[in-house]
C-alpha cells in the first residue's frame, strides 16, 4: 500500500512537472515571437531614381519569419540622399520649365505596410536639399507621398537563424515644394538588402 502511494505521488509529480514545463515553453515561445517581430532591423538600398542615390531603412516585421525567411514589413522609417533628376530629369522639366538638374536631395519618410501579396505600402515624409530653379541653386523643402510595393527577389541562408535578403521596390512618389509652385509625380524604384 505504501509502495502504491509512492508510485502515485511520483506519477503526480511527473505529470505536474511536465505540465509546468509545457506552459513555460508556450510562454517563452510567445515572448520570443513578440521580441522577434518587435525588434527594429536595418535595410540598405540603392535608389535608381528620384532621387538617384542611397537609402537606409529601419523597419519592423508584421509577423514572424517562416523557414523561407520571408520579409513582411509592418512599419519602416527611411532616410535617403541622392541627385534629383539624374535619370528622369526630362519628365520633371516638362512640368517645371524653370528647373534644371543638379540638386542634391535628402529626405525622411515613414511607410505603413499592408500584409497582402507584394507587400504594398503607403508613405509620407519630408524632403530637403538644393534644387536648381531659375539658374539659382537654393534650398527647397518638399512634402512627399508614396504608394508602392516591395517584394523579396533573393534570399541566401547564412546560418540556421540568419539570412541575407534582397527586395525590389517600386512606388509612385509625389513631391510638392512648400515654398514654391514646384511639384512632380514620378516613379521611384530600386533594390534593398536586409540581414535577418
């Protein structure tokens, strides 16, 4: 009888320990998932057009990455610098006849991503820098709006928990100068590299 009680007590202790360990594992998994998606990451990019230059993007994921290390962003803050009108200057010149290429532009934007196919986003921001209007290279601030998509095109697994991904982005960008009647709508596109 005493042996039976010891066996039952041992079995009860084993079951309780197992249940406690499973609950702790679930809690840790949920905590890790929140930490993983809440962490800010960095992407480095090359902007082919408007302005033609480089960008750095700080972003958060909207969901935990799968085994394929997919990139589904939730929110991003980007900074960029480049030359205005380097490639599509003729399109800017059609709407703004007093403009000439040669200005250096830099900006800051905030993008909100939707968890849909092709990772669409909408963004707002500000841009500043020099712009050549009426043969005078002066500072002009702009408000900007972006609507576009960003899609992963390449993923290289570096280890069991890290990878290098390349995405392409294409958007329509509307610039409106805040101190002048200057404005344009042009496509913006490029490639961005991410370490996950």
